[in-house]
C-alpha cells in the first residue's frame, strides 16, 4: 500500500472507533425483476468504466447484501474510483464480501491486509463484523451455498443470492441512522 494510505487508514481507524451510531431498520419488499434490472445496469456501467455513475447504485446493493456489489464497492473505495479514496472503508466492504467464499477475493483481501499493524487489522475486523450484522447474508435475506458452475463442468462453487419468495419478491433491510 502507498505510504499516504497508511496515514489515511490510521485516521479512519481513529474516527471509526470514536464514532458510535445506533441505527433502526425496516424491511422492504422489491420486485425481483426491478432488483435485478437496477443491479445489472450498475454492473454494465462498471464494465463501461462509468465509475461515478455506477458507485451510488453499487453501494445501495452492497448494503442490500449483494456480494459482487460489496466486492466492487470495496475495490472502488481503495482505488478512489467513483468516490473518494477510503482504504479503511474499502477493506471493510471486501471483508463483508468474503461471506461468498471466492478464492480470488480472499487472496486479494489477504494481500491488501498483509502489511497492516495488529491494531489496524483489529479495527478492520471489528468494523467488518458491524457491517456483517447490518449488510451480511443473514441480515439481508441472502442464501449462500455450494452450487454447480453454469459452464457445463462438474465444478461446484460457493455463491450467494438474494432469497426470492413465491411471487418473485426480494426483501431488503434498510437502515436509518439515528
């Protein structure tokens, strides 16, 4: 990581540990089609390198528990793509995304956290657990399980998906800061 990043990360840790917020939540129901359409539009914007356009939608979906969105949001925060650079916040989102056991994501996360001090790692882990409680698979009605890859092989991979009810609706938990 860049030396400036360490200074920024240290400041973020200090701010994060000094700031405690309480949040209330409500559960909303969204059409599965609407949910997927908006997410696919944001992922298309990522592909087209329209980072500033994609980031707000991806952050919303990261908060809805989507693991791909969480991974992308984490990367965007670390690189400052479509948002201000915030390495601490980026590492937290990458940590939450690891609920989907994707080896590339895990290797990337381990490489990014390898040179952190014990204090920095502890701060990232603490905030990651807070985010998992709000935006993780259990809180956001996401099912994670092994499934066969769609490429026609017998390879099984761990994937996380929103749980849809019988009328193709998905639930999201939305938090309002108090």
